[in-house]
C-alpha cells in the first residue's frame, strides 16, 4: 500500500542498483501473490504456486518472504516507521501529537488507503483480503509491534537502533497513539466497505480523528 504522498520530504540515501533490483523483486513477487490471493483466496493458493507464477524457485521466494503472510503484508513495510518519521521530522516547536494529528488528517484529505478512507476497488479488495483472513491479521501484529518500537524510540529522543528499549512512558504512549489510529482507520474502512460513499464518511472521520487526538493530548500531556 505504498503511497509516495504519505512519505515526509526528508531526503533519503540514494538507492544502489543492487538494492533497487531487490526492491523491484519484492514488489513484483508481492503483486503476483496478491493477485492470486484476490482471485482464488489466500488459503487456496500455495507458496509453490506463487513462486511458479513469479518465475522464481520456492527457496528464493522464502529468502525474500519468510512467511506466506508476508507476501501480502509487504505493502505495510514502508509504513512501519511512518509515525516515527513524522515525529522526528516535525516542525520546530511542534509537539509530537500535533505532528501526528496533522499527518493523519492530511491522509484523510488525500484518501490515503492507510486511513481506511478509500473506496478504490483494488484498495477495498486488498483490505477485505487482509481483515477477513485470520492468519494475515495475526501476522499484522508483528508489523504493528515494530511500528510501536520505532515510534517509542522517536518519542524517547532517538532512532530505534540507538534505543532498543525506549522508556516505558514512551512505549505506552506509542501503543496508545498507534492503537487510536488503527481503530480510526478500521472504522473508516468498515463504513466504506459497507457501501457508504467516502464523501459522506469523511466529515465523521475528521471529527472522530480530532476527538481521538484530543483525548490522547489530555492523557499524554508530555507529548502534547
């Protein structure tokens, strides 16, 4: 679910040719797998069938994707440290929660799939595949835990690799913030998936997002 608009403007290190080819391989295999899963169902497609469709060997596939579920959840990889980047790259004088609120509201404005407020057929199909497959939902928790660690490190004052164990206060705050965003996104997706037009859901989505961040700010005053 990569969306260049969701990424901050912070300059990134140039990507070498080898790394670029590796990224292209990830994308190609993931896209092939998701197409098969959407057509036939996650449980009815084997890893061997995905490998054959992607024209690679099964061992090669597992070098890129340790578990079958990762073929789908690869689309969340770019978002694991998104909240942490927002906090790290926030404007001078802007609080972490203010930056995260602005980022989430901006996502609602552009109908970022991560906010759940998107009715593109391919996005709805992907979310249906994800949230209606128990093993995918279970595997998603691993991605969410890594996002929490990254955000906790940013709230604690540094990158996760420098702060493997962030202060407990920061870890609790990160869990609350990401849980709130997850619940907001799920509610938006639930309504859109039920057939409500995005244009009708958006005002409620914005109001509930502001209400959620107001609640977070009241309880997490250190980051507000």
